[in-house]
C-alpha cells in the first residue's frame, strides 16, 4: 500500500517533469522548429523550375471608380446603374450612342453573370482593353475587396455586428495596406508579395543575383517580407548610392565591393570621401583580426557593410541587366505606338517599360520567379471625375497595351518561347467608389466605396471572362452597405483573388514547384481558409490556365 | 511529543503569516489607481471602467457591452448622450467644451442667446478636427466611414467601444443627422488614414470644391498616396 502510494507520487512527479520539459520547450517553439525543419527540407528540394514567371502588381492609388471601368449594359444592374447615375449625371456612361461604353464580346455561353446583367462594356477611353478582353488576353474579377470573414448585408447591418469587418473601411492608407498585406485583421508585418518571396526564394531562384521583389514605384507594403528586401528601381534605371562612382567604373566592378577600395570607386566630393574613410576604417578593423573575408570586428560594422554591399550588388546586376539593349528600341516603340507619336508617356507607362526591360534582362538578374510592383495615382476622384477619370482610364488602357506589345517585342527578339505566357499582371486599388455621385455636374465626383472590379491580364489568363460575382448595383439592399450611396460589400476576398495569382506563380506546368504544396498557399494567405478550400480554386475565380 | 506539538504550532503560524502576506499582496495588486485627471470629472464607477482599459482590443470585433448611462446634460437643455442601437455609450471626459465650440448655423445663432465662440469658419472647421482628434485618442483610430451622417453616428457612440465625443442632438446636427457648418452645408469628411481625417466646409457659397472652401489642417495628407 505504502509502495503503491509512493509509486503514485513517483508517477505524478515524473509526469510533472515531463510536462515541465514540454512546457519549457513551448508549444510555439515546437511549431516554429517544425516550420524551420520544413523550410530546411524545402531548401534541400530537388530542382528549381526551368521556366520563368513574372508577376506584376499594378496598384491604382486613390480608389479607382471601377463602376465606370466595367459597366453593365443591360439587366437589373443597368437599371440600378442608371438610377444612381442618371443620364443627367456627369458621371453617367451611356449604354449606346455618343460616349457609350465599349461593348465586350461575351464568350460562348455568356459571361455567367446573368443574375445582374448579360452584356457589359468598358469605359469609352479603353479601346485597347476592349480588344484585349475580346482577344482572350484580359479578364475582370468583379467585386473584390478586403474581408476578415465572409459577410453579407444582413450581417453587416446587424446590431450588434457579430461578423468582424476590416478596420478603417473607406480610409485610403488602411485599405491600401490591407490590400497589400491581405491580412486586415492583424497589425502589418509583411505583404503577400513579400511572404511569397520569403517562401519561394530558396526554392525557385538558386542562381539569384538580386531580390525577387523589384519595385518601380518606390517603397511599398506589398513586397515587404520577413527575409526578402525589396529593391527599388526608378523609371530611368538604378539609383546608385551617393558617393560611389558609377561613371568610371562598370557595374560589374561595383559588384566586387568591398574588396575594391580604390580611389576611382568613389566620387571626388564630400560624400565620396566620407564613404572612403568609413570603408577604410572598417577594412582596417577587419585586417586587425587577420581575416580577409567579410568578417568584421563589430556587428554594426558588419550590418552596415552587408546593407551597402547588397545595395551595390543590386545596383550592379540590375544595371547590367538594363544594358541589354538589343530590344530597348522595340520596347520604346511599343509604348510610343500605344500613346501616339509625340505624346509624353505618363509615369505608369514608364514604370511598365522598366518592367519590360528588366524581364528582357532576366538572365542577368538570375531569378526564375520575379515580382514587380508598379503604381498609378490620382484615382481619388471626389471632384472633376468625368474628365479626370477618363484621362486615367485612357492612360491605363494605353500603358497596358504598350506593355503587352513590349513583351511580344522581347519574345520576337529572342526568337524562342513566348514571354507573354510567363507574365501575369493584375490591378489592385484601395476600393471602388460610391455608385451615387456626390453631385450632378462635371465638377463633382464620387466618394469612397469598398468592393471593386479588378483587371487580370497576361498569357496565362483565361480572358474574355468576368470572374467573381458582379453585384446587381442595387442601393440600400443587395450588396450595398448601410447607406444608399452604393458601396459594395465584397463577394470575393483579396485573399481569394491574390491566391489564384500566387498559385500560378508557385507552379510549373500545372503542378507546384518541387518543394511546395497547397499548404504553402495557406502560409502566404493565412485567412484564405475562411473563404474557400486552400487547396482548390472556386469555379468562378479560375482565371488562370495552369497548362499555359 | 511536546516538542513536536510546538514545532507544528510554529509551522502553522509561519504558514498562516505567509497566507496573510500573499492575500495582502493580492489585495494591493488589485486596487485601481484612483488618482489622475479623470477622477475630477467622472464618477468613481466610470473611473473604474476607464481604469480597466479598452473592452475590445480589436477595432473590428463585436461592439462593447452596455455601460451605465452617464448623467450629463448639454448646454442646450438636451440630454447629451443617449442610448444608441449598439448599447449605452460613454462620453469622453471634457468633451463638453469641444462640442460647445462647434460652429453653429447662422439661422440659429441669430435667434438664440447662445453665440458661437469661434470668430470665423476656419476655427469652426478646426473645432471639428479637434473633436475627431479626441475621438482618435479615446478610440485608437479615426471613426470608420466617409459619409457625414455615418461619421456623426460613430462620434455619437456607434462604434465597437461605445465611445462618444458628440451629443446625440446638437444645433449643428441637421435633421438628416449630418454635422453642418455655419452656412448650413454638411461638412465633407475625407478619411486619409486611421490617424487622420480631413474636413472640408463648402464655405459661404455653399458649393463644394470651389475656391472659398475651408479645409482642416492636415499633417500627413502628403504621405498618403491617392
């Protein structure tokens, strides 16, 4: 009996120790370790993909009025459109006659949005978009927006509201951030482009020379990763570090930094002398240790040098990639033809031109997968919308046309393959705008909305389709929020929209790249499972042909 | 046997002392900090609620539980805060003075003994800006929405934390529930970000986007791409 009692205590103590040991390791620690083991296993995966893929995110800052980008021409949606934007309204776009929407040709079987409308058109300033749609190069995804969970109007207006909504709806910077992170319900840490690069870099880009994420629109949240550092390029090329000389030294020479501390490397000004002095000091401390490698005495010195070296390396390789000039003229011509001779190209066209040039120089960059970020501003059309929005739509239309033709020009120059099939471009925007304008004359415009329509374009896109679920545009009912202005509750979450593009990016020939599984999609889009199965694509969102 | 009994007694006393000390510490740790600026203008029970911090750390979460109604009256003889559909709101202390500063429509001020404190419409717009700032400080972010009546409802307490900085009724709120300027035109609110909302008054011509519009001062507008 006594022994039995002792035994009981012994068991309890042992159990206690076991539990303590487990607790000391920590559940999160175990998960973290497993995750790292998984990453290690992934890194040891067999082979990197042999193909090349470029994903281009075009962000329309300010909130594009997609109600006037993709316009219903019949059905209940048209009736509701004309109710909010009557003929007397300056933002009205007619279904026929002068200034009418350019009709889209439905595929066999129709657009599949018959509940709302059977005929659609695009803004009259977008003839190239109309042609690209009808040719099967371009598609729309309707009513996409930030969501925490699926929510309908009844749930939105319920008191108390038990289904959470994204914080700070209708606010510019918050919605931009949520679009780019796809995680509206948590503080920003990284963008989904950054998370994609974090996951893929080691697997798909074994010979990488530069970051997988290149921005031509400055710093952004979309490409922020935990390990991935985005590299920003201007529309005129690389921006060198001040003080370093790129004029007398080639970019390739710059890449040998930090072993080169020769005088010609630096510009003969104060910035150059300061840099030379700093580099000399850090080099001397390294020599003091008797180490010739990139090992510095102090962590700060090493950190500083890592950043400088990375910047110089990126500058060198991207600069070299841009010296591939064989088809630069053809790229220029593509954009000039799109906009017309003598017309100054808008910034977005120059950005897309730079993307085309970097795709052309992809062998120097060494990446099999590349993510680009470009942007266009001015979409916050509270006033003067008719004129301003028409200009924006026209610029967007021509820039997309120029980009498509530029990619074809590169393909023609290379003489093999089809780069267009390796390119996927999609738009994002803060939100769409209220269907009901804030006034009737041409000085007025529209205000902030929520879910909007996005463009997807590229060889892999199954074009001539309208994906998602087009709202019936009814106000104070249907998909409208609690007002009567026409602000659509999204029916497709950003996670769903983006995950289709990410799955294409993560695959080769219709299957995931070696080392990746559908579970990794859930890593990039942790909230995706709230809306759909992570491992599949809903039938109304399958805008990518994975076999292309 | 006796020694053993004494030993047991000592052990018991020491244990009892430990228990008392632990209970004392526990009790002290649970005390609310009653000192502070809020104590002077809020009731002890309300102060205790403030001391507990936000009810819901997530702005997108469910609304807060109803709280006891505060007893404050507006200078216009109307109950300052009232029960909203989301429950009973709680006012931000000191908000009375700010609401008092709001620009009043001229039609009202001409007949009323109450005159606006602000000399010009520019100060009126800045007063609305201060009201929004007060809301931001209490709530943690600017009110969600863009339409005037929507923003007013948020400021009146229809938000996940039930925080209110604006009376339910006020001469500067019209029948449509919109906050109006001294010419009777509803203000326009433009949410730049969670920390900034710009305010626009249509000015004397009552027409938005014209040269006499009056805008609130903005510190971060240039940082937001749009």
